[in-house]
């Protein structure tokens, strides 16, 4: 039997409905959650992501502020904007869209966001909290969304071998930190693979849960997957497709057709992890607004 598909859109819809309820509740206390997104430059893919985030924020009944800055904006100018947003009571979440132009150090910018407004979960304080298992910080949206997908699909994680391909600060590392925690939705034995890993297949073949975030089309094929494994495809690769109107289409890192024959559950691209990332951003923003009440 081919693997069942994980319906990321349906699960994200549930998360967004819960966010909308919490937004209504906050309104009773006179609080409207606000998310500010800063885009520096005119990278087309980033512009699409930023627009989608703005739309989702408004749809959730929250205040959305999108700041578009010129590609030659200096680091100090950008930091001045972040500082102003840190002090702005209308704003509960701040996100600076990556990648940034060369003249700006992304690590410096990440550290300049107030950790209480860091809805991306990239500030070292929030990363540290996640690693030590404190749940009062913010967890990066993509790994947090994957953990929700697994839970919603009834995947039992304790004692399972979770293999992650990729060790970025955005996906791979936080994913590993989450899956190794001593919690009922984790408790996995975790292996992290990267470009220097020898014999990738040897590791992936032993995975009960395989999470692929390499940004390489077709890096995982059916013969690299254990029968019955759960496969989460994080990759978003734009590839040429003459049959498509735009001449391109989005595909994941996993060779879907061959992997589907051996896995028990698989997340498609598009419609798997992607919708969850935005839904978790909304959930982090509403949480930031709820926390702001307790900080008053
Ligand atoms: P990244 O920063 O480029 O990291 C890619 C990781 O994959 C690196 O750790 C790299 O190893 C590893 N890698 C590359 N080639 C490999 C190979 N042949 N074998 C084993 N490991 C390999 O990318 P990212 O930001 O984590 O994103 C990964 C993918 O997920 C991208 O396609 C991105 O677009 C997508 N993504 C999707 C969402 C979503 O919401 N759907 C969100 C975030 C990212 P080294 O460290 O050794 O270089």
C-alpha cells in the first residue's frame, strides 16, 4: 500500500482557527496582536513569503505591519527600525525576512530583536530555552509545525529513531533539539546528517521518522527508506516544468513516487510542511500578545 499523505493544509487550518479564537479572547482585554515583518531588498521569493505572512496575519484578525526597505539599507538603519518596533506597544512579534543583503550581519540582527517579540524563535535566548527544554520561549516555526504534524497524525515518537538531513539553525538543529526532548511528543533517538555525512543511506535506512531539510531535489529515494517509515519533506525547490503555466513548479527533497511506495506516511510538497510554517508563526504571534499581558 502506498503511504498515506499528511494533509498539512487541513492541520494548519485547525491551528489558524485556534489562533482566531485566541485573538477574539485577547480583544476582550483590549489587546490586538500585531506582527511586523521587515523585508530588505527585492528578492522575489522573499517578497512572496512576506506578502503571504501579511495576508495570514490580517486573516487571523491581527494587526499586520510590513516594512519594505531598500536593498542598500545599512545595518544601523535596519537596527534602528528593529529598536523602534521593540518599543512599539502595537507590535508583539517581529520578523526580519532572511536572507539579508551582504552589508548586514544576520546574527547581529537576530540578536537585536527583543526575545519576547522573537516569534521566529531565532534569538539565542529562545534557542537556549528550547535546548534545555523550557517551553516559555518561542520555537522556530518550521520544526514546531513538523512536531504538530506528527502529533496530529498520531505518530508515536518515544523510542523511535528520528533521522534529520540538514543542520541549519532554521530547521535541522532546532528539529533535532525538539525531537530529543524528554516529552511525550518527542523522546526520540536523534541522528543529524549533513553534507559531510558518510553513507547517507546507511543512516536513512534505519530511520523510523525521516525529516529531510537539505534543499536538494530527490536527495532521498525509495531505496534509502525503511519500510513503514514516516517521511517529512521540508524541501522547497523550484524546478523547471514545461507543462506548468509559469514554466516552473515546486518540489521537495524527496523523490515522492519511489518513497511513497515504502513509507507509511509522507508529507507532500506543496501542501505538507509549508502551510504549517505560517500557521505556527500566527500561533507564536498570538502567544507573544498573551505573554505581553502577563508582562504588564
Ligand atoms: P540550508 O541552510 O541550506 O541547509 C541545508 C542543510 O542540508 C545543510 O545542513 C547541509 O549540510 C545539508 N545538505 C545539503 N546537501 C546535502 C547532502 N547532499 N547530503 C546531506 N546533507 C546535505 O537550508 P534550510 O534553510 O535548512 O532549508 C532546507 C530546505 O527546506 C530548503 O529547500 C528550504 O527552502 C526548505 N524550507 C522550507 C520551509 C517550509 O516552510 N516549507 C521552511 C524552511 C526551509 P552542511 O551544513 O554540511 O552544508
